[in-house]
C-alpha cells in the first residue's frame, strides 16, 4: 500500500533532511571561498586598512546570527536542490571573470557575494532562500563600496557649509571645494565627505529596520532616514567645526579634536535616529508552528540530488578563475617594454626644450609616463601620455586614485573638473576639463582615455571596452592623454588653444600610439 506525499510530510520531524543538506551546503560555501580566495582576501585587506569599511569584519558573523534567529522557521521547511539556479550561477561567474580582467574590484566582490547567495539557493531551494533573503542580502555590506559617492558628498558638504556661513553673516570666497573666510582657509577633502558616516548609518539602519519593523513601508522609510540623516548631519558637523575654529581664533577643531568631535557628533546623530525609529517599532508576532497544510514541508531529497548540486556548483564556479588565470598568463606573455616616441610636431606646433610648469598628473602603475612641451609661436601646450600595458589590480588606467592633483597637495589646487564636448580627430567627444591653480600659475587641462582606439571619459563604458578586448584576446594597451595650457583669467580662450593643438597634433599622436601597441 503506497503512502502519499502529504502523509510523509506529516510524519517528518522538524529539521527533516537538514543534517545532510546543511553539511553539504557548508562544504559548497567553503569550497567557493577557497576557489575565489583572492577576491575574499581583497575584501579582508580593505577592512584592515580602512576605517570606513572596518565594519566588514562583523558582517559575516552578524549574518550567521540572523540565520540562527530563523532556525525555527527553517526547521519547518524541507531543503531540496533547485537546479534552476545553475544558469544564474554561470552568469555571476562570467560577471566575476569580466570584473577580474578589467580590474573592477567592487564588481568582482559583489559577484562573489552573489555566488554565495545563489549557491544557497541551488543547494537548499527557493523556499529556504526566501526565508534567508535578508541575511543573504546583508552580506552585500561586506563589500567595500561607495567611493564613487565621495565627489558629490564633498560638493554637498562644501555647499552646505558655505551656505550656512553666509547665512550667519560670515563672508566666504569659494572655488570648488576650497573656501576662505576672514579667519583662515579651508577645503573639503575626502575625509570630510561623510562617506564613512553614511556607510555606517546605512548598515546599522538596514539591520535596525529588519529587526524592528515588519511592514515593508516602515522599513523603507527608516532606511531613507538612515541615508539622509548622516549626509545632512555631516554638513552641519563641517559647519560647526569651521565656526568653532573661527570663534576660537583657529585654536579649536583644527587638530585631533577635529576627528574626535566628528565621531562624537555622529554618535549623537545615530542615537537620535534610533530613538526616532523606536517610536514606530513593531513587535514580531508569535509565529505558529507549521502544519501539514503548509507548503514548506515535503519529502526530503535524497543524497544523490544534494551531491549533484554540490558537484555542479564546484564545476561551474571553478571554470571562471581557471579562465582568468589563462588570459592573465597570455597577456603577461605578450607584454614587452613600451616604446613610445611622441611626435616632434605637426602644423604650426613644434616641440621645444623648455620647462612649462612644475605640475604633473598623478597616475599609478603606468608602464610609461612621458610628456613634451609644444609651442606655435603664440601659445604653449604641455602633452602628457600615461601608457598602460600590464594592468593589474591597483595599477590600472581607470582607477579612482589616478588624478591630476592628489589630495592635500602642498602647492596645487583643482577647484573644478567638468565634462566638456570637443572635437577630437573630427568627431564630437567628451573630455574632462579642469582648472588648476598654484600661487604662480593657472592652468586649463583636458584629459581623456584612449581604449581600443576609442576616446572617452565614461569609466563604465571604458571598463566594458576593456572587458570586450580581454575576452576576445585583443591587445590591452591603453592610455590617458592630458593636455595643459595657461588659463590666465580667460578659460575659454585657453580652451580654444587646446582645441587648435588637438586638431593639429592628434593624427601624429595616433600614429605614435599605434606603433607602440604593435606586438
């Protein structure tokens, strides 16, 4: 006499099938971290060296605790492998490969977090991963990301601070993120952007919203507060620091007390935020024990199904690091020394042996850095080419650390840098136009990337071009091109000088770059 599935479900005790499923899932996750150990260790290294991302050490333990809190609910679900996750696993692996080859570390790390979540889905099934959706989503906070927010946060902080200073009647002279008041000069640097406050607030706010509310609307509302509060609070903090220094004749809030005050102020803001959130706390209701009518329980999967899921996970996961290692070795094998000779001149422009400026761009890891000064009888332009062939993590062309002027430069300042549409080789192209100032000189600069023969400034488009070339086994030679000329008090006139120089010189420069890229 047969037994139907509902009868089996009713007879199954809690945790049916979990010892085998849980054990093999743990093996799969451990193997996954072993296969992608370099990506995981890159996260740990950033947690160690950056106070902004030090909370990453707590994310995995907190995720384990969140899973443990759901143990009674999980006990009523029967784990079963879901092979529909296999193509998703493959897509994430391909995403990891593309990120690895292009040096997009954040995307590489996010792909690893995705692989962890999809492995749980593959091994335990959709119902289980649905129950663990928040704990698995919380793992995203282990990824050190958000640095792209620094420029807009710096701009907002400068706007807020100078606006408040004018509101209280203090005269302000401002250029970009630099401003002066009668008592002294100030600048909003990366550490003043408030990024670390924002990341800490969002991480804690995400966790607090999950633990304190059941309504999705309340959770989203509190998370929005956790995003907005620290940004405004950081602007207020910066304003109060400037006011303390101004009123104390630059004796307070200008040294270590500057940082101490910042964290004390942030702690008070977070306490107020949690107090506000506590006014709408919803208690978690007592959940009834699952019954045979619940959709979760059912006949446990056999050992063969879990073993196949484990082997399939490891096979798909291992393909991408092997492919990455092959492509990296191939690229390394064809990488010889860079031989690039800048042209002597073109049209009215001729190279001259003269010193034009003591400024130079700050780019890391370039295989070759070369520059030359050109004159046409009226104007002077300095050309810089930063050439990249052997790109590695931290030594790639598209990198946030590659800048025209490093933070807190003792001589030079860059009040602004904005996109501008110009003509390069007869085509409309976007470049980044910047203004650089020192006590003795004002420069106007244009800069752009040359990737796969294309001129562009969009970093995402640049990474996609890099990925295409790497996957197709094409040359990975790339360059940053920077032009600089005297700006004086008329930036538009200087821009016309750079346009005339680009019109005349770029065809010759292209020939030089093409020769350098030949095997």
